[in-house]
């Protein structure tokens, strides 16, 4: 039964995640955290970090990770297949339609109209991740005890390194991770 649930959950994610992995994050959160309670919000935030750090698409990495957490290797395979199956089918059909009707203005207009929806899904995922990183209990509450100042500082430093100095994103993640380990060691000492 769990294999069917994993497959169907990630089949929905795969079928509805237009715009790539970041746009899929709210869909994955809905299935994994809210609907099935397979992961807590804190675990989901860690999942995003791991999925971002590992090679491959974020949605597929997430499906593999959740499947492995819930039902072992077979769960990882089933969740991953559920996640990629819609893409394989849709891309094959779209390639055929696009090649046949690529000069049609209605098709070009339809593709352009999808962009704002995709941007909003990515923005929602980003805001959700920021809230869970910046606020200790995952809710926006500006009292000092609830704000994680260190994470805000890491965010600003990483943003500057990525935007101004154009460093490799993996290096930015490693530097933030090392800085957090050092900071934790200093706090314990």
C-alpha cells in the first residue's frame, strides 16, 4: 500500500510541476508534509538542501530521498518512477505537437502565458524555505527568540557571494555549512 501511495503522490508531483524543481517544491511539500505527514517541516527543509546539493533534478532527488526514508530502496525506485513518468509522457507528446505546430501563434501565446504562474510557484517555494530557515518554529514572528539571526547572516553572505562574486553555488553551500559547524563549536565551548 505504501508503494502505491508513494507512486501516486509523486506521479501527481511529476504531472503538475511545470517550471522545474523549484516550482515542484510546494507540490512536494503538500504531499510529503501536509497530506501524508511522511516528513516534518524541518525534515522537508533538510530534504530541499540535500536535493539541491546532489546532482540531478530537485524533484527527482526529493522523490528518491522520500521513497528511501519511507520504504527503503524499493520505495525510492517507486517514488522516482512516479515522479519521472509524467515528464517522459508529456515531453514526448509535446515534442510531437511542437514540431507539428511550432509556427502557430496560439501555441506561442499559450507558452508565454504559463511563465507568470511558474514564477509565482518558484517565489512561493522560496518564501516557504526562507521562513523555515529564518524563524525557529517556522512561523513569521519577529520576537528575538523566534528569529534565527545566524541563518539570516548566512543567507546575506551567500547571496552576496553568489550575485556579486559569482562563486560556485556548491562552494557557497559548503562555506555556509563550515561556518555553521564552526559557529556551533564556538557556542558549545
